């Protein structure tokens, strides 16, 4: 006979109970008890509107959004319309319940205290409206001073001191302490101080950072303010020291005896990493523009410039040093004509002609007065082979880069903090393997990308040198000049690491390792300083040039206002564009991975702002920079304009799904399963009906029109990113047209298909490039004739895009690069799918 089930009164709630030591309440879980224990302490959070105290921040947020009267009887952040009687009754019931519970706990609210309560709100200001506080995000938000359960008052003079003082904490007694280095509940994110206690910020997440980025204060100009603050050195005198001592003194604070001021410090993982000593609201200034005085008079004996003896950048000694890096077998291969001294000099010139204008990380004018390491010279030569019409040299460079990469990583075993030259070498080699080598080497370069970026971060290349001092004697012009060159190359290496990581994430959808919020070095020096031919011109240009603005503030101005700081160099503009791509990568995956944690309207608004930022950047380059250039040959225009169009394409579509839908066999080196293709099919057919798809396809069409109108085989090969941008844009246009109008056979007279006699391919495809380009331009003119991107779906024959597919496949076939060979195979598969 089975035993009878226990009665309800006999059942135990939990096998283990946790009892409160202050009251008789019991809980089944320890975290419930810990949360309950907060109610016995004093309120650590205070409502800035009505002054009520709360023990837990979540209760404070709930109070602000529901029951806060804001002094006039209207709920905090409520709508302007009148609420129903049922809602009023529920709010009143919650208020009565909270008051009764506070009375039972013996908690005194500010409304029951005598006197006047003064609160400091660093984020918002009261505008007299009963709906609440209007947020005002400023350049450097003030730190909030948290209060305890009792009130405290401060005069106007005291408030001014509080706005500048370091945070104050208590040790449980009546004595105040001011030695907390974490700014009392304030942490520095993106170069500004975010108050984690403020009710207008919901926590440590990307939403707060994106809101900060896209919503700058309309009253102040961050670029002008930041440029003024950073251009002027901080005066260091007795008055400053006395003022700082006054700020640190707790004497001006008046509080009731026996009651302290509690500090809400952020978790240790969120605290600022600025070095000690650090004064709140004053960012530490890098001394790179301050350690070089005016040396024109001192160096007057050198004018006219008496240059020391110049040396060849690449001579027999340098070539022999390169040969000594390898064993006898490699030495014999390097002795071939494709790597003779004359050919090496040719490759080096091609490096400075095609690669250096886009990535100026090696200082060319000073190379004749210094000697580069042989492995760095060889890495530059390998990159130069990609722009030469020499297949033997490119094949030899593909073999050499692996040995050089292995050699660099072997040195890391002995010294984890790598030198600037070693990092320049390995970053150039990885870019070369990823962009110009075979498909297998491209995949291997993707594997090595993460440790290389981490190596750069561990070596401190993303941080400014706060303790930098002038080491060379001022009587030696060349020594001072070369010392500045070393520091500038170090800074530019940090930016080069950021560019390579952003391009890897944007183009190939890798994982982003360096976020734009985590890099804090200055923008590169102006061109007139970087291009100076001798120390006298360098020193004169350095003193006369203005200091560039902060990268974070410049990015915020571009993303939030669509404005660009004046007099930015091409390299700085290139960095800003990569900053926008960094944000679009974050925003895209924030959208794709969202679980209804952020309202769709907020993400849509952020996307619209970022799409406008790409357009503003592009208009600035085309209207301001392009007229100053006599030709479009400069890589800044041939690569940057398509890359800015690609930003909108990547922002509004999941290009991985589009590539799978088009029939690619591998993504990031792994094969695609049939289930992934089915999921991509569902995604593309759903995406094509959205407004995002219309804007995305319109930007892809503009990208193709820009490239095809000036394209030639030579210009198409200048940069590594333009072919990939065209490939992605072509697949987006084809996917959009096929999803709305159905698949087209893509049969055209300029595409000649014949049976293949080899086992690797089913068909041989021959494309007549001139006719394919003509058909592509006619298609682009017809589709782009619509008045607005929203009207793109009404254009007829959107799916008849054989011209752009054939011409893109032809251009990809002229490159002889591994990753583009796979792209060509996918495009030819679209042309021969219905054969």
C-alpha cells in the first residue's frame, strides 16, 4: 500500500533556510537573503526628483518610471495624456504599500526630515516640466555625490567645490576620506566620465555607449572644447597645488553629526585605469607636442641645411642581412633574378607608391639617415610584390612570409613585449597573406590575426606614452628628429593595428578585437610635419601646426552631428571611416543578437544616424578633399569611397547570409551545410521585403556605379579591399532582385559558356569585358533612376543583373589572388546555374 501524500502543512519549503540576523524573515536562497539585507541599511540611492532614498538601484529605477511625483503629483517620465482611473488606483496602492513598509522598517524619507535637501544631478537638469528631467550629455559629465538617509545642505560655494572635488567616502565613522581612486561611482568610458549612479543610465552595456555616441549635447561643440583643452598644457604652479589641496579637503562639507556620506563605487572591473595622480574631469595630456621647443635659432648654424651623408635604403649590406635570416636553401632561392637587388628596389618603390599613401606607418624621408631591420625591409618588399607584374616575385614572397612570421613569434617566446619594428613586420606580413596570397594562406592569416592584435595590445601600442621625455641632446638636429620619428611610428602602428582589425571584421566578418572605445592614442601628426624632409622643416612645421582633435570626440561629432573637424589629414579621415565601421559592426550584431532588450525604434534610430554619418564623411571627401587632388589615382579615393558605401551595406544586411544564399562553399574556412543554406534562404527572402534592404541595395548600386565608371584592371588592383567591396555589393544586388522578382537565367551575349573538359569545373565561361561593362552601366543607370530608395522595389527587371555579375567576375579573375578566386567561382556559378 502506497503511503499517502503529505498534507500541505507538512511540506517543507526548502531543505535549507537562510535567516536574517536582524528580523525573523527566512529565505530559501542566499541571494534572496543578501538582497533583503540591503533593506536594513540606509538608502544608497536617492531619487534626484523627489528626494526619496532607496536601498537598491532597481527599486529606484522602478520608482522613477512609475510612482515618482516629481513634486507636482505627475508620475516621473509619464506621458502628457491623462491616465486612467485604474492606473491611478494601482499607483496609489503601490505608494501606500511602500510607505507602510518604510514605516515598519523605520526608514526616514527626505519628506519627513526638517530642512532643505540639495541634490546634485550631473546628467540632467530640471526644466520646470512635470514630466521629469531633460537629459543633457556634456563633454565631461560631473561626478555625482551620493547621499545617505539623512539630508545635507550645501551653499553655492560648496556646490562649486563638490563639482570639482574627488569623491568622498566614509570608513563607518564620522571622518571623511578622499583617497578613493575610482571617482566615487564614476568610471571613465570612451574618454568621458559616466556616472553609474545616475538614473538616466541603466547600466554597464553597449546601449549607454551608443546613446553617448549618437546624442551629443546640442549646446556645446566637442571639437572646439576638446581642441582647446588638449592644446593648452596644464599650468603647474603653487596656485594649482593649493587649489587641488582645497579640493581634496573635506572641510567645506557640512553634514549632521553621526551621519556619513556613502560612496557608490563601481565594480573594480569598471574603474578608471588612468594613472595616479589623476584629477577628475581633466584628462591626462600626452606631451608629444610639448617636449620639442623652438630649435630654429639653436640650429641656425645648420641653415642652409647641411645634410649628413645619405645612405641607400636598400644596398648590398641590407640584402646580405636579409639573406642571413634564412638557411642555405632559401638563400639560393633569393639569389634568383626575381629577388635581385634591382628587383628588391623596384618592389620597395611600389610599396611606397601604392601601399604607403593609404597606410603611412614607415617614415620615408628619414630612411636615408637610419637603418631598418632586415625582416621589416623584407616584409615591405613582400607587400610591394603584390603591385608588380611579376608572378615569380609574388610566389617567392608567399613562401618567405611564413618563415618571417615564424621567426617573429619565436622572438616573442623570449620577450613578450615586442618592439615596434617587429610588430610592423608581422602586421605587414599578415596583411599580405590575407589579401594577396592563396586561399589557404588567407585562412591561416585569419587564424594568426587574433594573436597578432593581442601582441600589439600587450606591447602597449594602443596607449599613449604619458611619461615620455626628450632623450636626445638639443644640439643634434638629426637625433631629435629621429626620436620624434620613432614615437610617431609607434603611434601610427597602434592605428595600423586598429585599421587591420576593423577591416578584418568589416570585410570578412571576423570578430572585432580593438573597439573604437578602447583606443586612446592621439591622431597622427599633420602631413606637413610627417613629410618634412629635414629637421629644420620638421621643427618649424611641428611648432606651427595645430594639435589634432581627440579621436573619440571627432568620431562623436561625425556620428552624432555629421560634422568633421577642419584640417584633418587623409590618414586621420581614413581612421575616422574605420571608426564608423567599428560602430556599424557593433550595431549590426547588437541588432542581430538582440533579444527584445532594446526597443526596435532605438536601434532603427541609431542605424539612421550611422547611415547619415557615412554619407557625411563621403560628401566631405568628395567636396573638400577631391578638388585639391589632380587625379583619382590616389588610394584614398579609389578605396575610401567604396569602403564608405560598404558601411551602409554591411550595416543593413547580414552579408554572411547573403554569401551563403549566393552559393559560397566556405565561410571563414569552414564548409557550409545544407541547413545553413536553408536558413540563409529564409533570411534573404524576409530581408528583401524590409526598408533596410532597399537602402542597402541602393548603397550597393552606388558603390558599383562609382567603381565601374573609373575602373580598369590597374586601378582595380591598387588596394586589397575594393575587389571585395565590389563582390559583396554584387551579391547584395543579385539577392535583392532575385528575392523580389525571382531568379533570372542571367543569359547574355557577352557571356560565352562551353562544356569543360576538366573535372574541376562543369563549364568554361568566357566574358567579353567591354560588353559586360557596358551592360553593367546601363543596368545601374536604369535602377538608380528611381526617386528614392523606398521606390527601388517598383523598378522592373531588377533581377536581370548579368552585366554586373559578369564584369565583377572578370575583374576578380585579373587579380590572381586566392580569396578573389573563390569569389570568381561563386559569381560564375550564378551565371551557369541554369545551363
